[in-house]
């Protein structure tokens, strides 16, 4: 089954404790993105990757890092989480950038205390 | 920078009624996509529009792309409880097709 998986689905952590949210897709897609969803703001892109070892900043990259060492995986790293990073995070993959259907993962609800 | 605005933010609909949600961009779009997110779920792709003036239908859903490619609409006829959720539009302007999402229209259906 074609899918995007994310782990963990729920996470409560404390300020400053480094964390990683994993994302994996099995569709051999080149393009992957991370979004955060906040009430009234919709989905805002954090980072995206056009292929292995090719990443770029989205609209709200501050406080986040990503890596793309393999085509299927695109982890999101919060080196020093802060309460304003409390949000619902979605990973998405698509065959070719914004001109193809985006497949979203189930989401990770992060709370930073 | 590019901004994609959606109105209304909330829509309460009586079951059986029609409603429309609108998406407006400050710049000309290359394409526009629509997604639906059920409560507690993730966004799911509905459709993509590329051509000026394009109209596409999916059963009770009608999608339009404006002539100037700066606006789009989603019209739902005879709303059902299964239509509950948040509808997002997303447009791109650059060659990479980077999508800019609107804030979404949250639809609540009253039986």
C-alpha cells in the first residue's frame, strides 16, 4: 500500500530537549516536504527536499533542521524545541514538486512544555 | 510574497444545502490544488486545476479556476454529513511548483 508514515504520532517534551520526527514514503517520490498546521494559519511549509541531499527552506524554517540521505526518508529535527513549536506536523511526498498530488502522512502532534 | 487567502474560514451548512468556498491569490498561479482534511485526519488530495477558466466536477463537488488564474472556488451541492472537514486550496507560482496553502475553510454540517 502506497503510504507516508510518521513517528511518533504524539510527543510531549520539554524545552531544549532535542527530538527527531521520522518520515518515510514507499512511493519512490523525489519531492518531500514538512508542514506545520496551526489553527487559523493552515499548512505552512517548513522545509522541502527535491531529491537526495537537496533540501531548501520553506516559509517557516527557523528552529528546524532536516536531512535527506535516502530517497525514502526525510526526518525533521528540532535541536532545541521551544513552546512556540507546539503544533501538528505533517510530512508529505509527491512525485514532482507542486504539480503533482501530495500524499500526506498521518501527522505528529507535538507539545513542548 | 505570494499569499493565498481562503474565505470563509468557517461554514455551517444545513444538510441538503449548497455552499461555496473561495480561494484568492495575490499573484497569478501556475496551478491550484484542493485538499480535504477530515477531523483528526490528514489532508487528502481532491483535484488539481491548471488551465485558465477550467471547471472540473467530482460528483457533488465542482471546482473552478478563474480566468486570470488568481482565484478558485469549490462548490458543494446537496451537502451531506460526509462533507464535514476542512477544505484547503494550495497554489504555486514558481517553476518548482512550491505550494502555498490557504488557511482552509472548516465545514460543519447540521443534520
